[in-house]
C-alpha cells in the first residue's frame, strides 16, 4: 500500500482455518481496497469459498487477524468461536452482503417481502421505506413486474436476481458472490452475470466473486487471484492472469478450464 492509497477495506493477516486435521487456509494474507472488484479462481477445495464464509461470519478461524471497515473479527474479552460478541458480529454483518449458490429465498414470502424484510427487522426501517427501497432494487435487477410473485413462480435466474436485490437492500459496503450461477441452467446464466456486471461497472461497491465463469471474471475484475491449497499462488490484473500467468499451477488450471 502506498502513502496515498486508501486503507484496505478488508484485511486478512496470517489467517489459518482448519476443519479438523484439514487446513483450508494456511497463514493467509489478503487485502482488498475500497471499491475494488476481486475474483477468486482455482480448483474446488482450494479455499475460495471459505474466504467468503469467514467474511460473512459463517465460519470462524483459528489463527491470525481479520478486519473489515476497521472492525476486528475478534474483540478484547469476546466469546464464542470468533472471540467476539454477537452484537459485535452483527455490526460487522451490517457491512457485508452475500449471494449464495442456492437462492435461499423464503418460499412463503412474496418477492417484495423477500427483499424488504431484512431492512425492517435488522436495520429498523419502516415498512414503507423498506418497500420503496425494494421497488428500486427490483427495477435495477429487471424484476419490477414480479414484486407480487412468489419464488416458486420464478425461474432460477429470476430467483437469483431477487437474491442479489435482497443482499443490496441492506446497503452493504462489501458484496460477496459465491458461485452465483452454479445452480442455474446454462441458458439462465447470462441474465445473472449481466446484473452482476452492471453492479460492478456502475456502482462503487467492493465486490468479491468466486466463479468458474472465466470470461466473465476477465471482464468484470480489477484483480484476479488464483487459489491453490489454501494460499494465493498468483494474483494480478485479468490481462496478466489470463494472458501470461507465471505460476505453473495457474497455467495448468487455466488450460483445463479454458479448453
């Protein structure tokens, strides 16, 4: 980081994550600047999704330090797996939104309620304020005419677009995407990638994206990081990673997925 560069919004410092005897992240160091769009690529099981799940406070870690927007995931005197109080973790979560592989919409709620419910319950917005926000976001993802539908009445691509609107409704500073198209039929992938691409190009969001859509990663990212065995083997601009990767494992992986 240069003297004139902004402080990192996200900072992993020596983070180690184990599942029993399996080390998934190994002395992991990683920074993301405000507004940066970073795509994580690599083989399954390399630790990419674990990074997102730790950021979302869905997985604790055993060693190291993690901060987001100046908030440490471990506070002095804290308890529980993160060594932090639930109140402190809620404050961290208020800065982060996540879009999962599966859509996780509430089947008994309309599209409007799926998007508006969390701002009412978590942020304390009035029902009218939350619904106005939901209307704007549903229009942004091209689903203004579906606000009174239920998830079962939507295609997979439409459900994932609702999930994106729901994550945005919390006004996060960081938006995480964990394989957002992997559960979709091939013909529906494009509509979801188009929405994510618009977000990346038109909004000042910090975004971390795990995907196997290499062409999309090349188009949307400021930086691409190749993961292998719990570490970043290589990172750089999309042009550098996809055109002239320097690490043998990066070259091997890209050769296998770009055939």
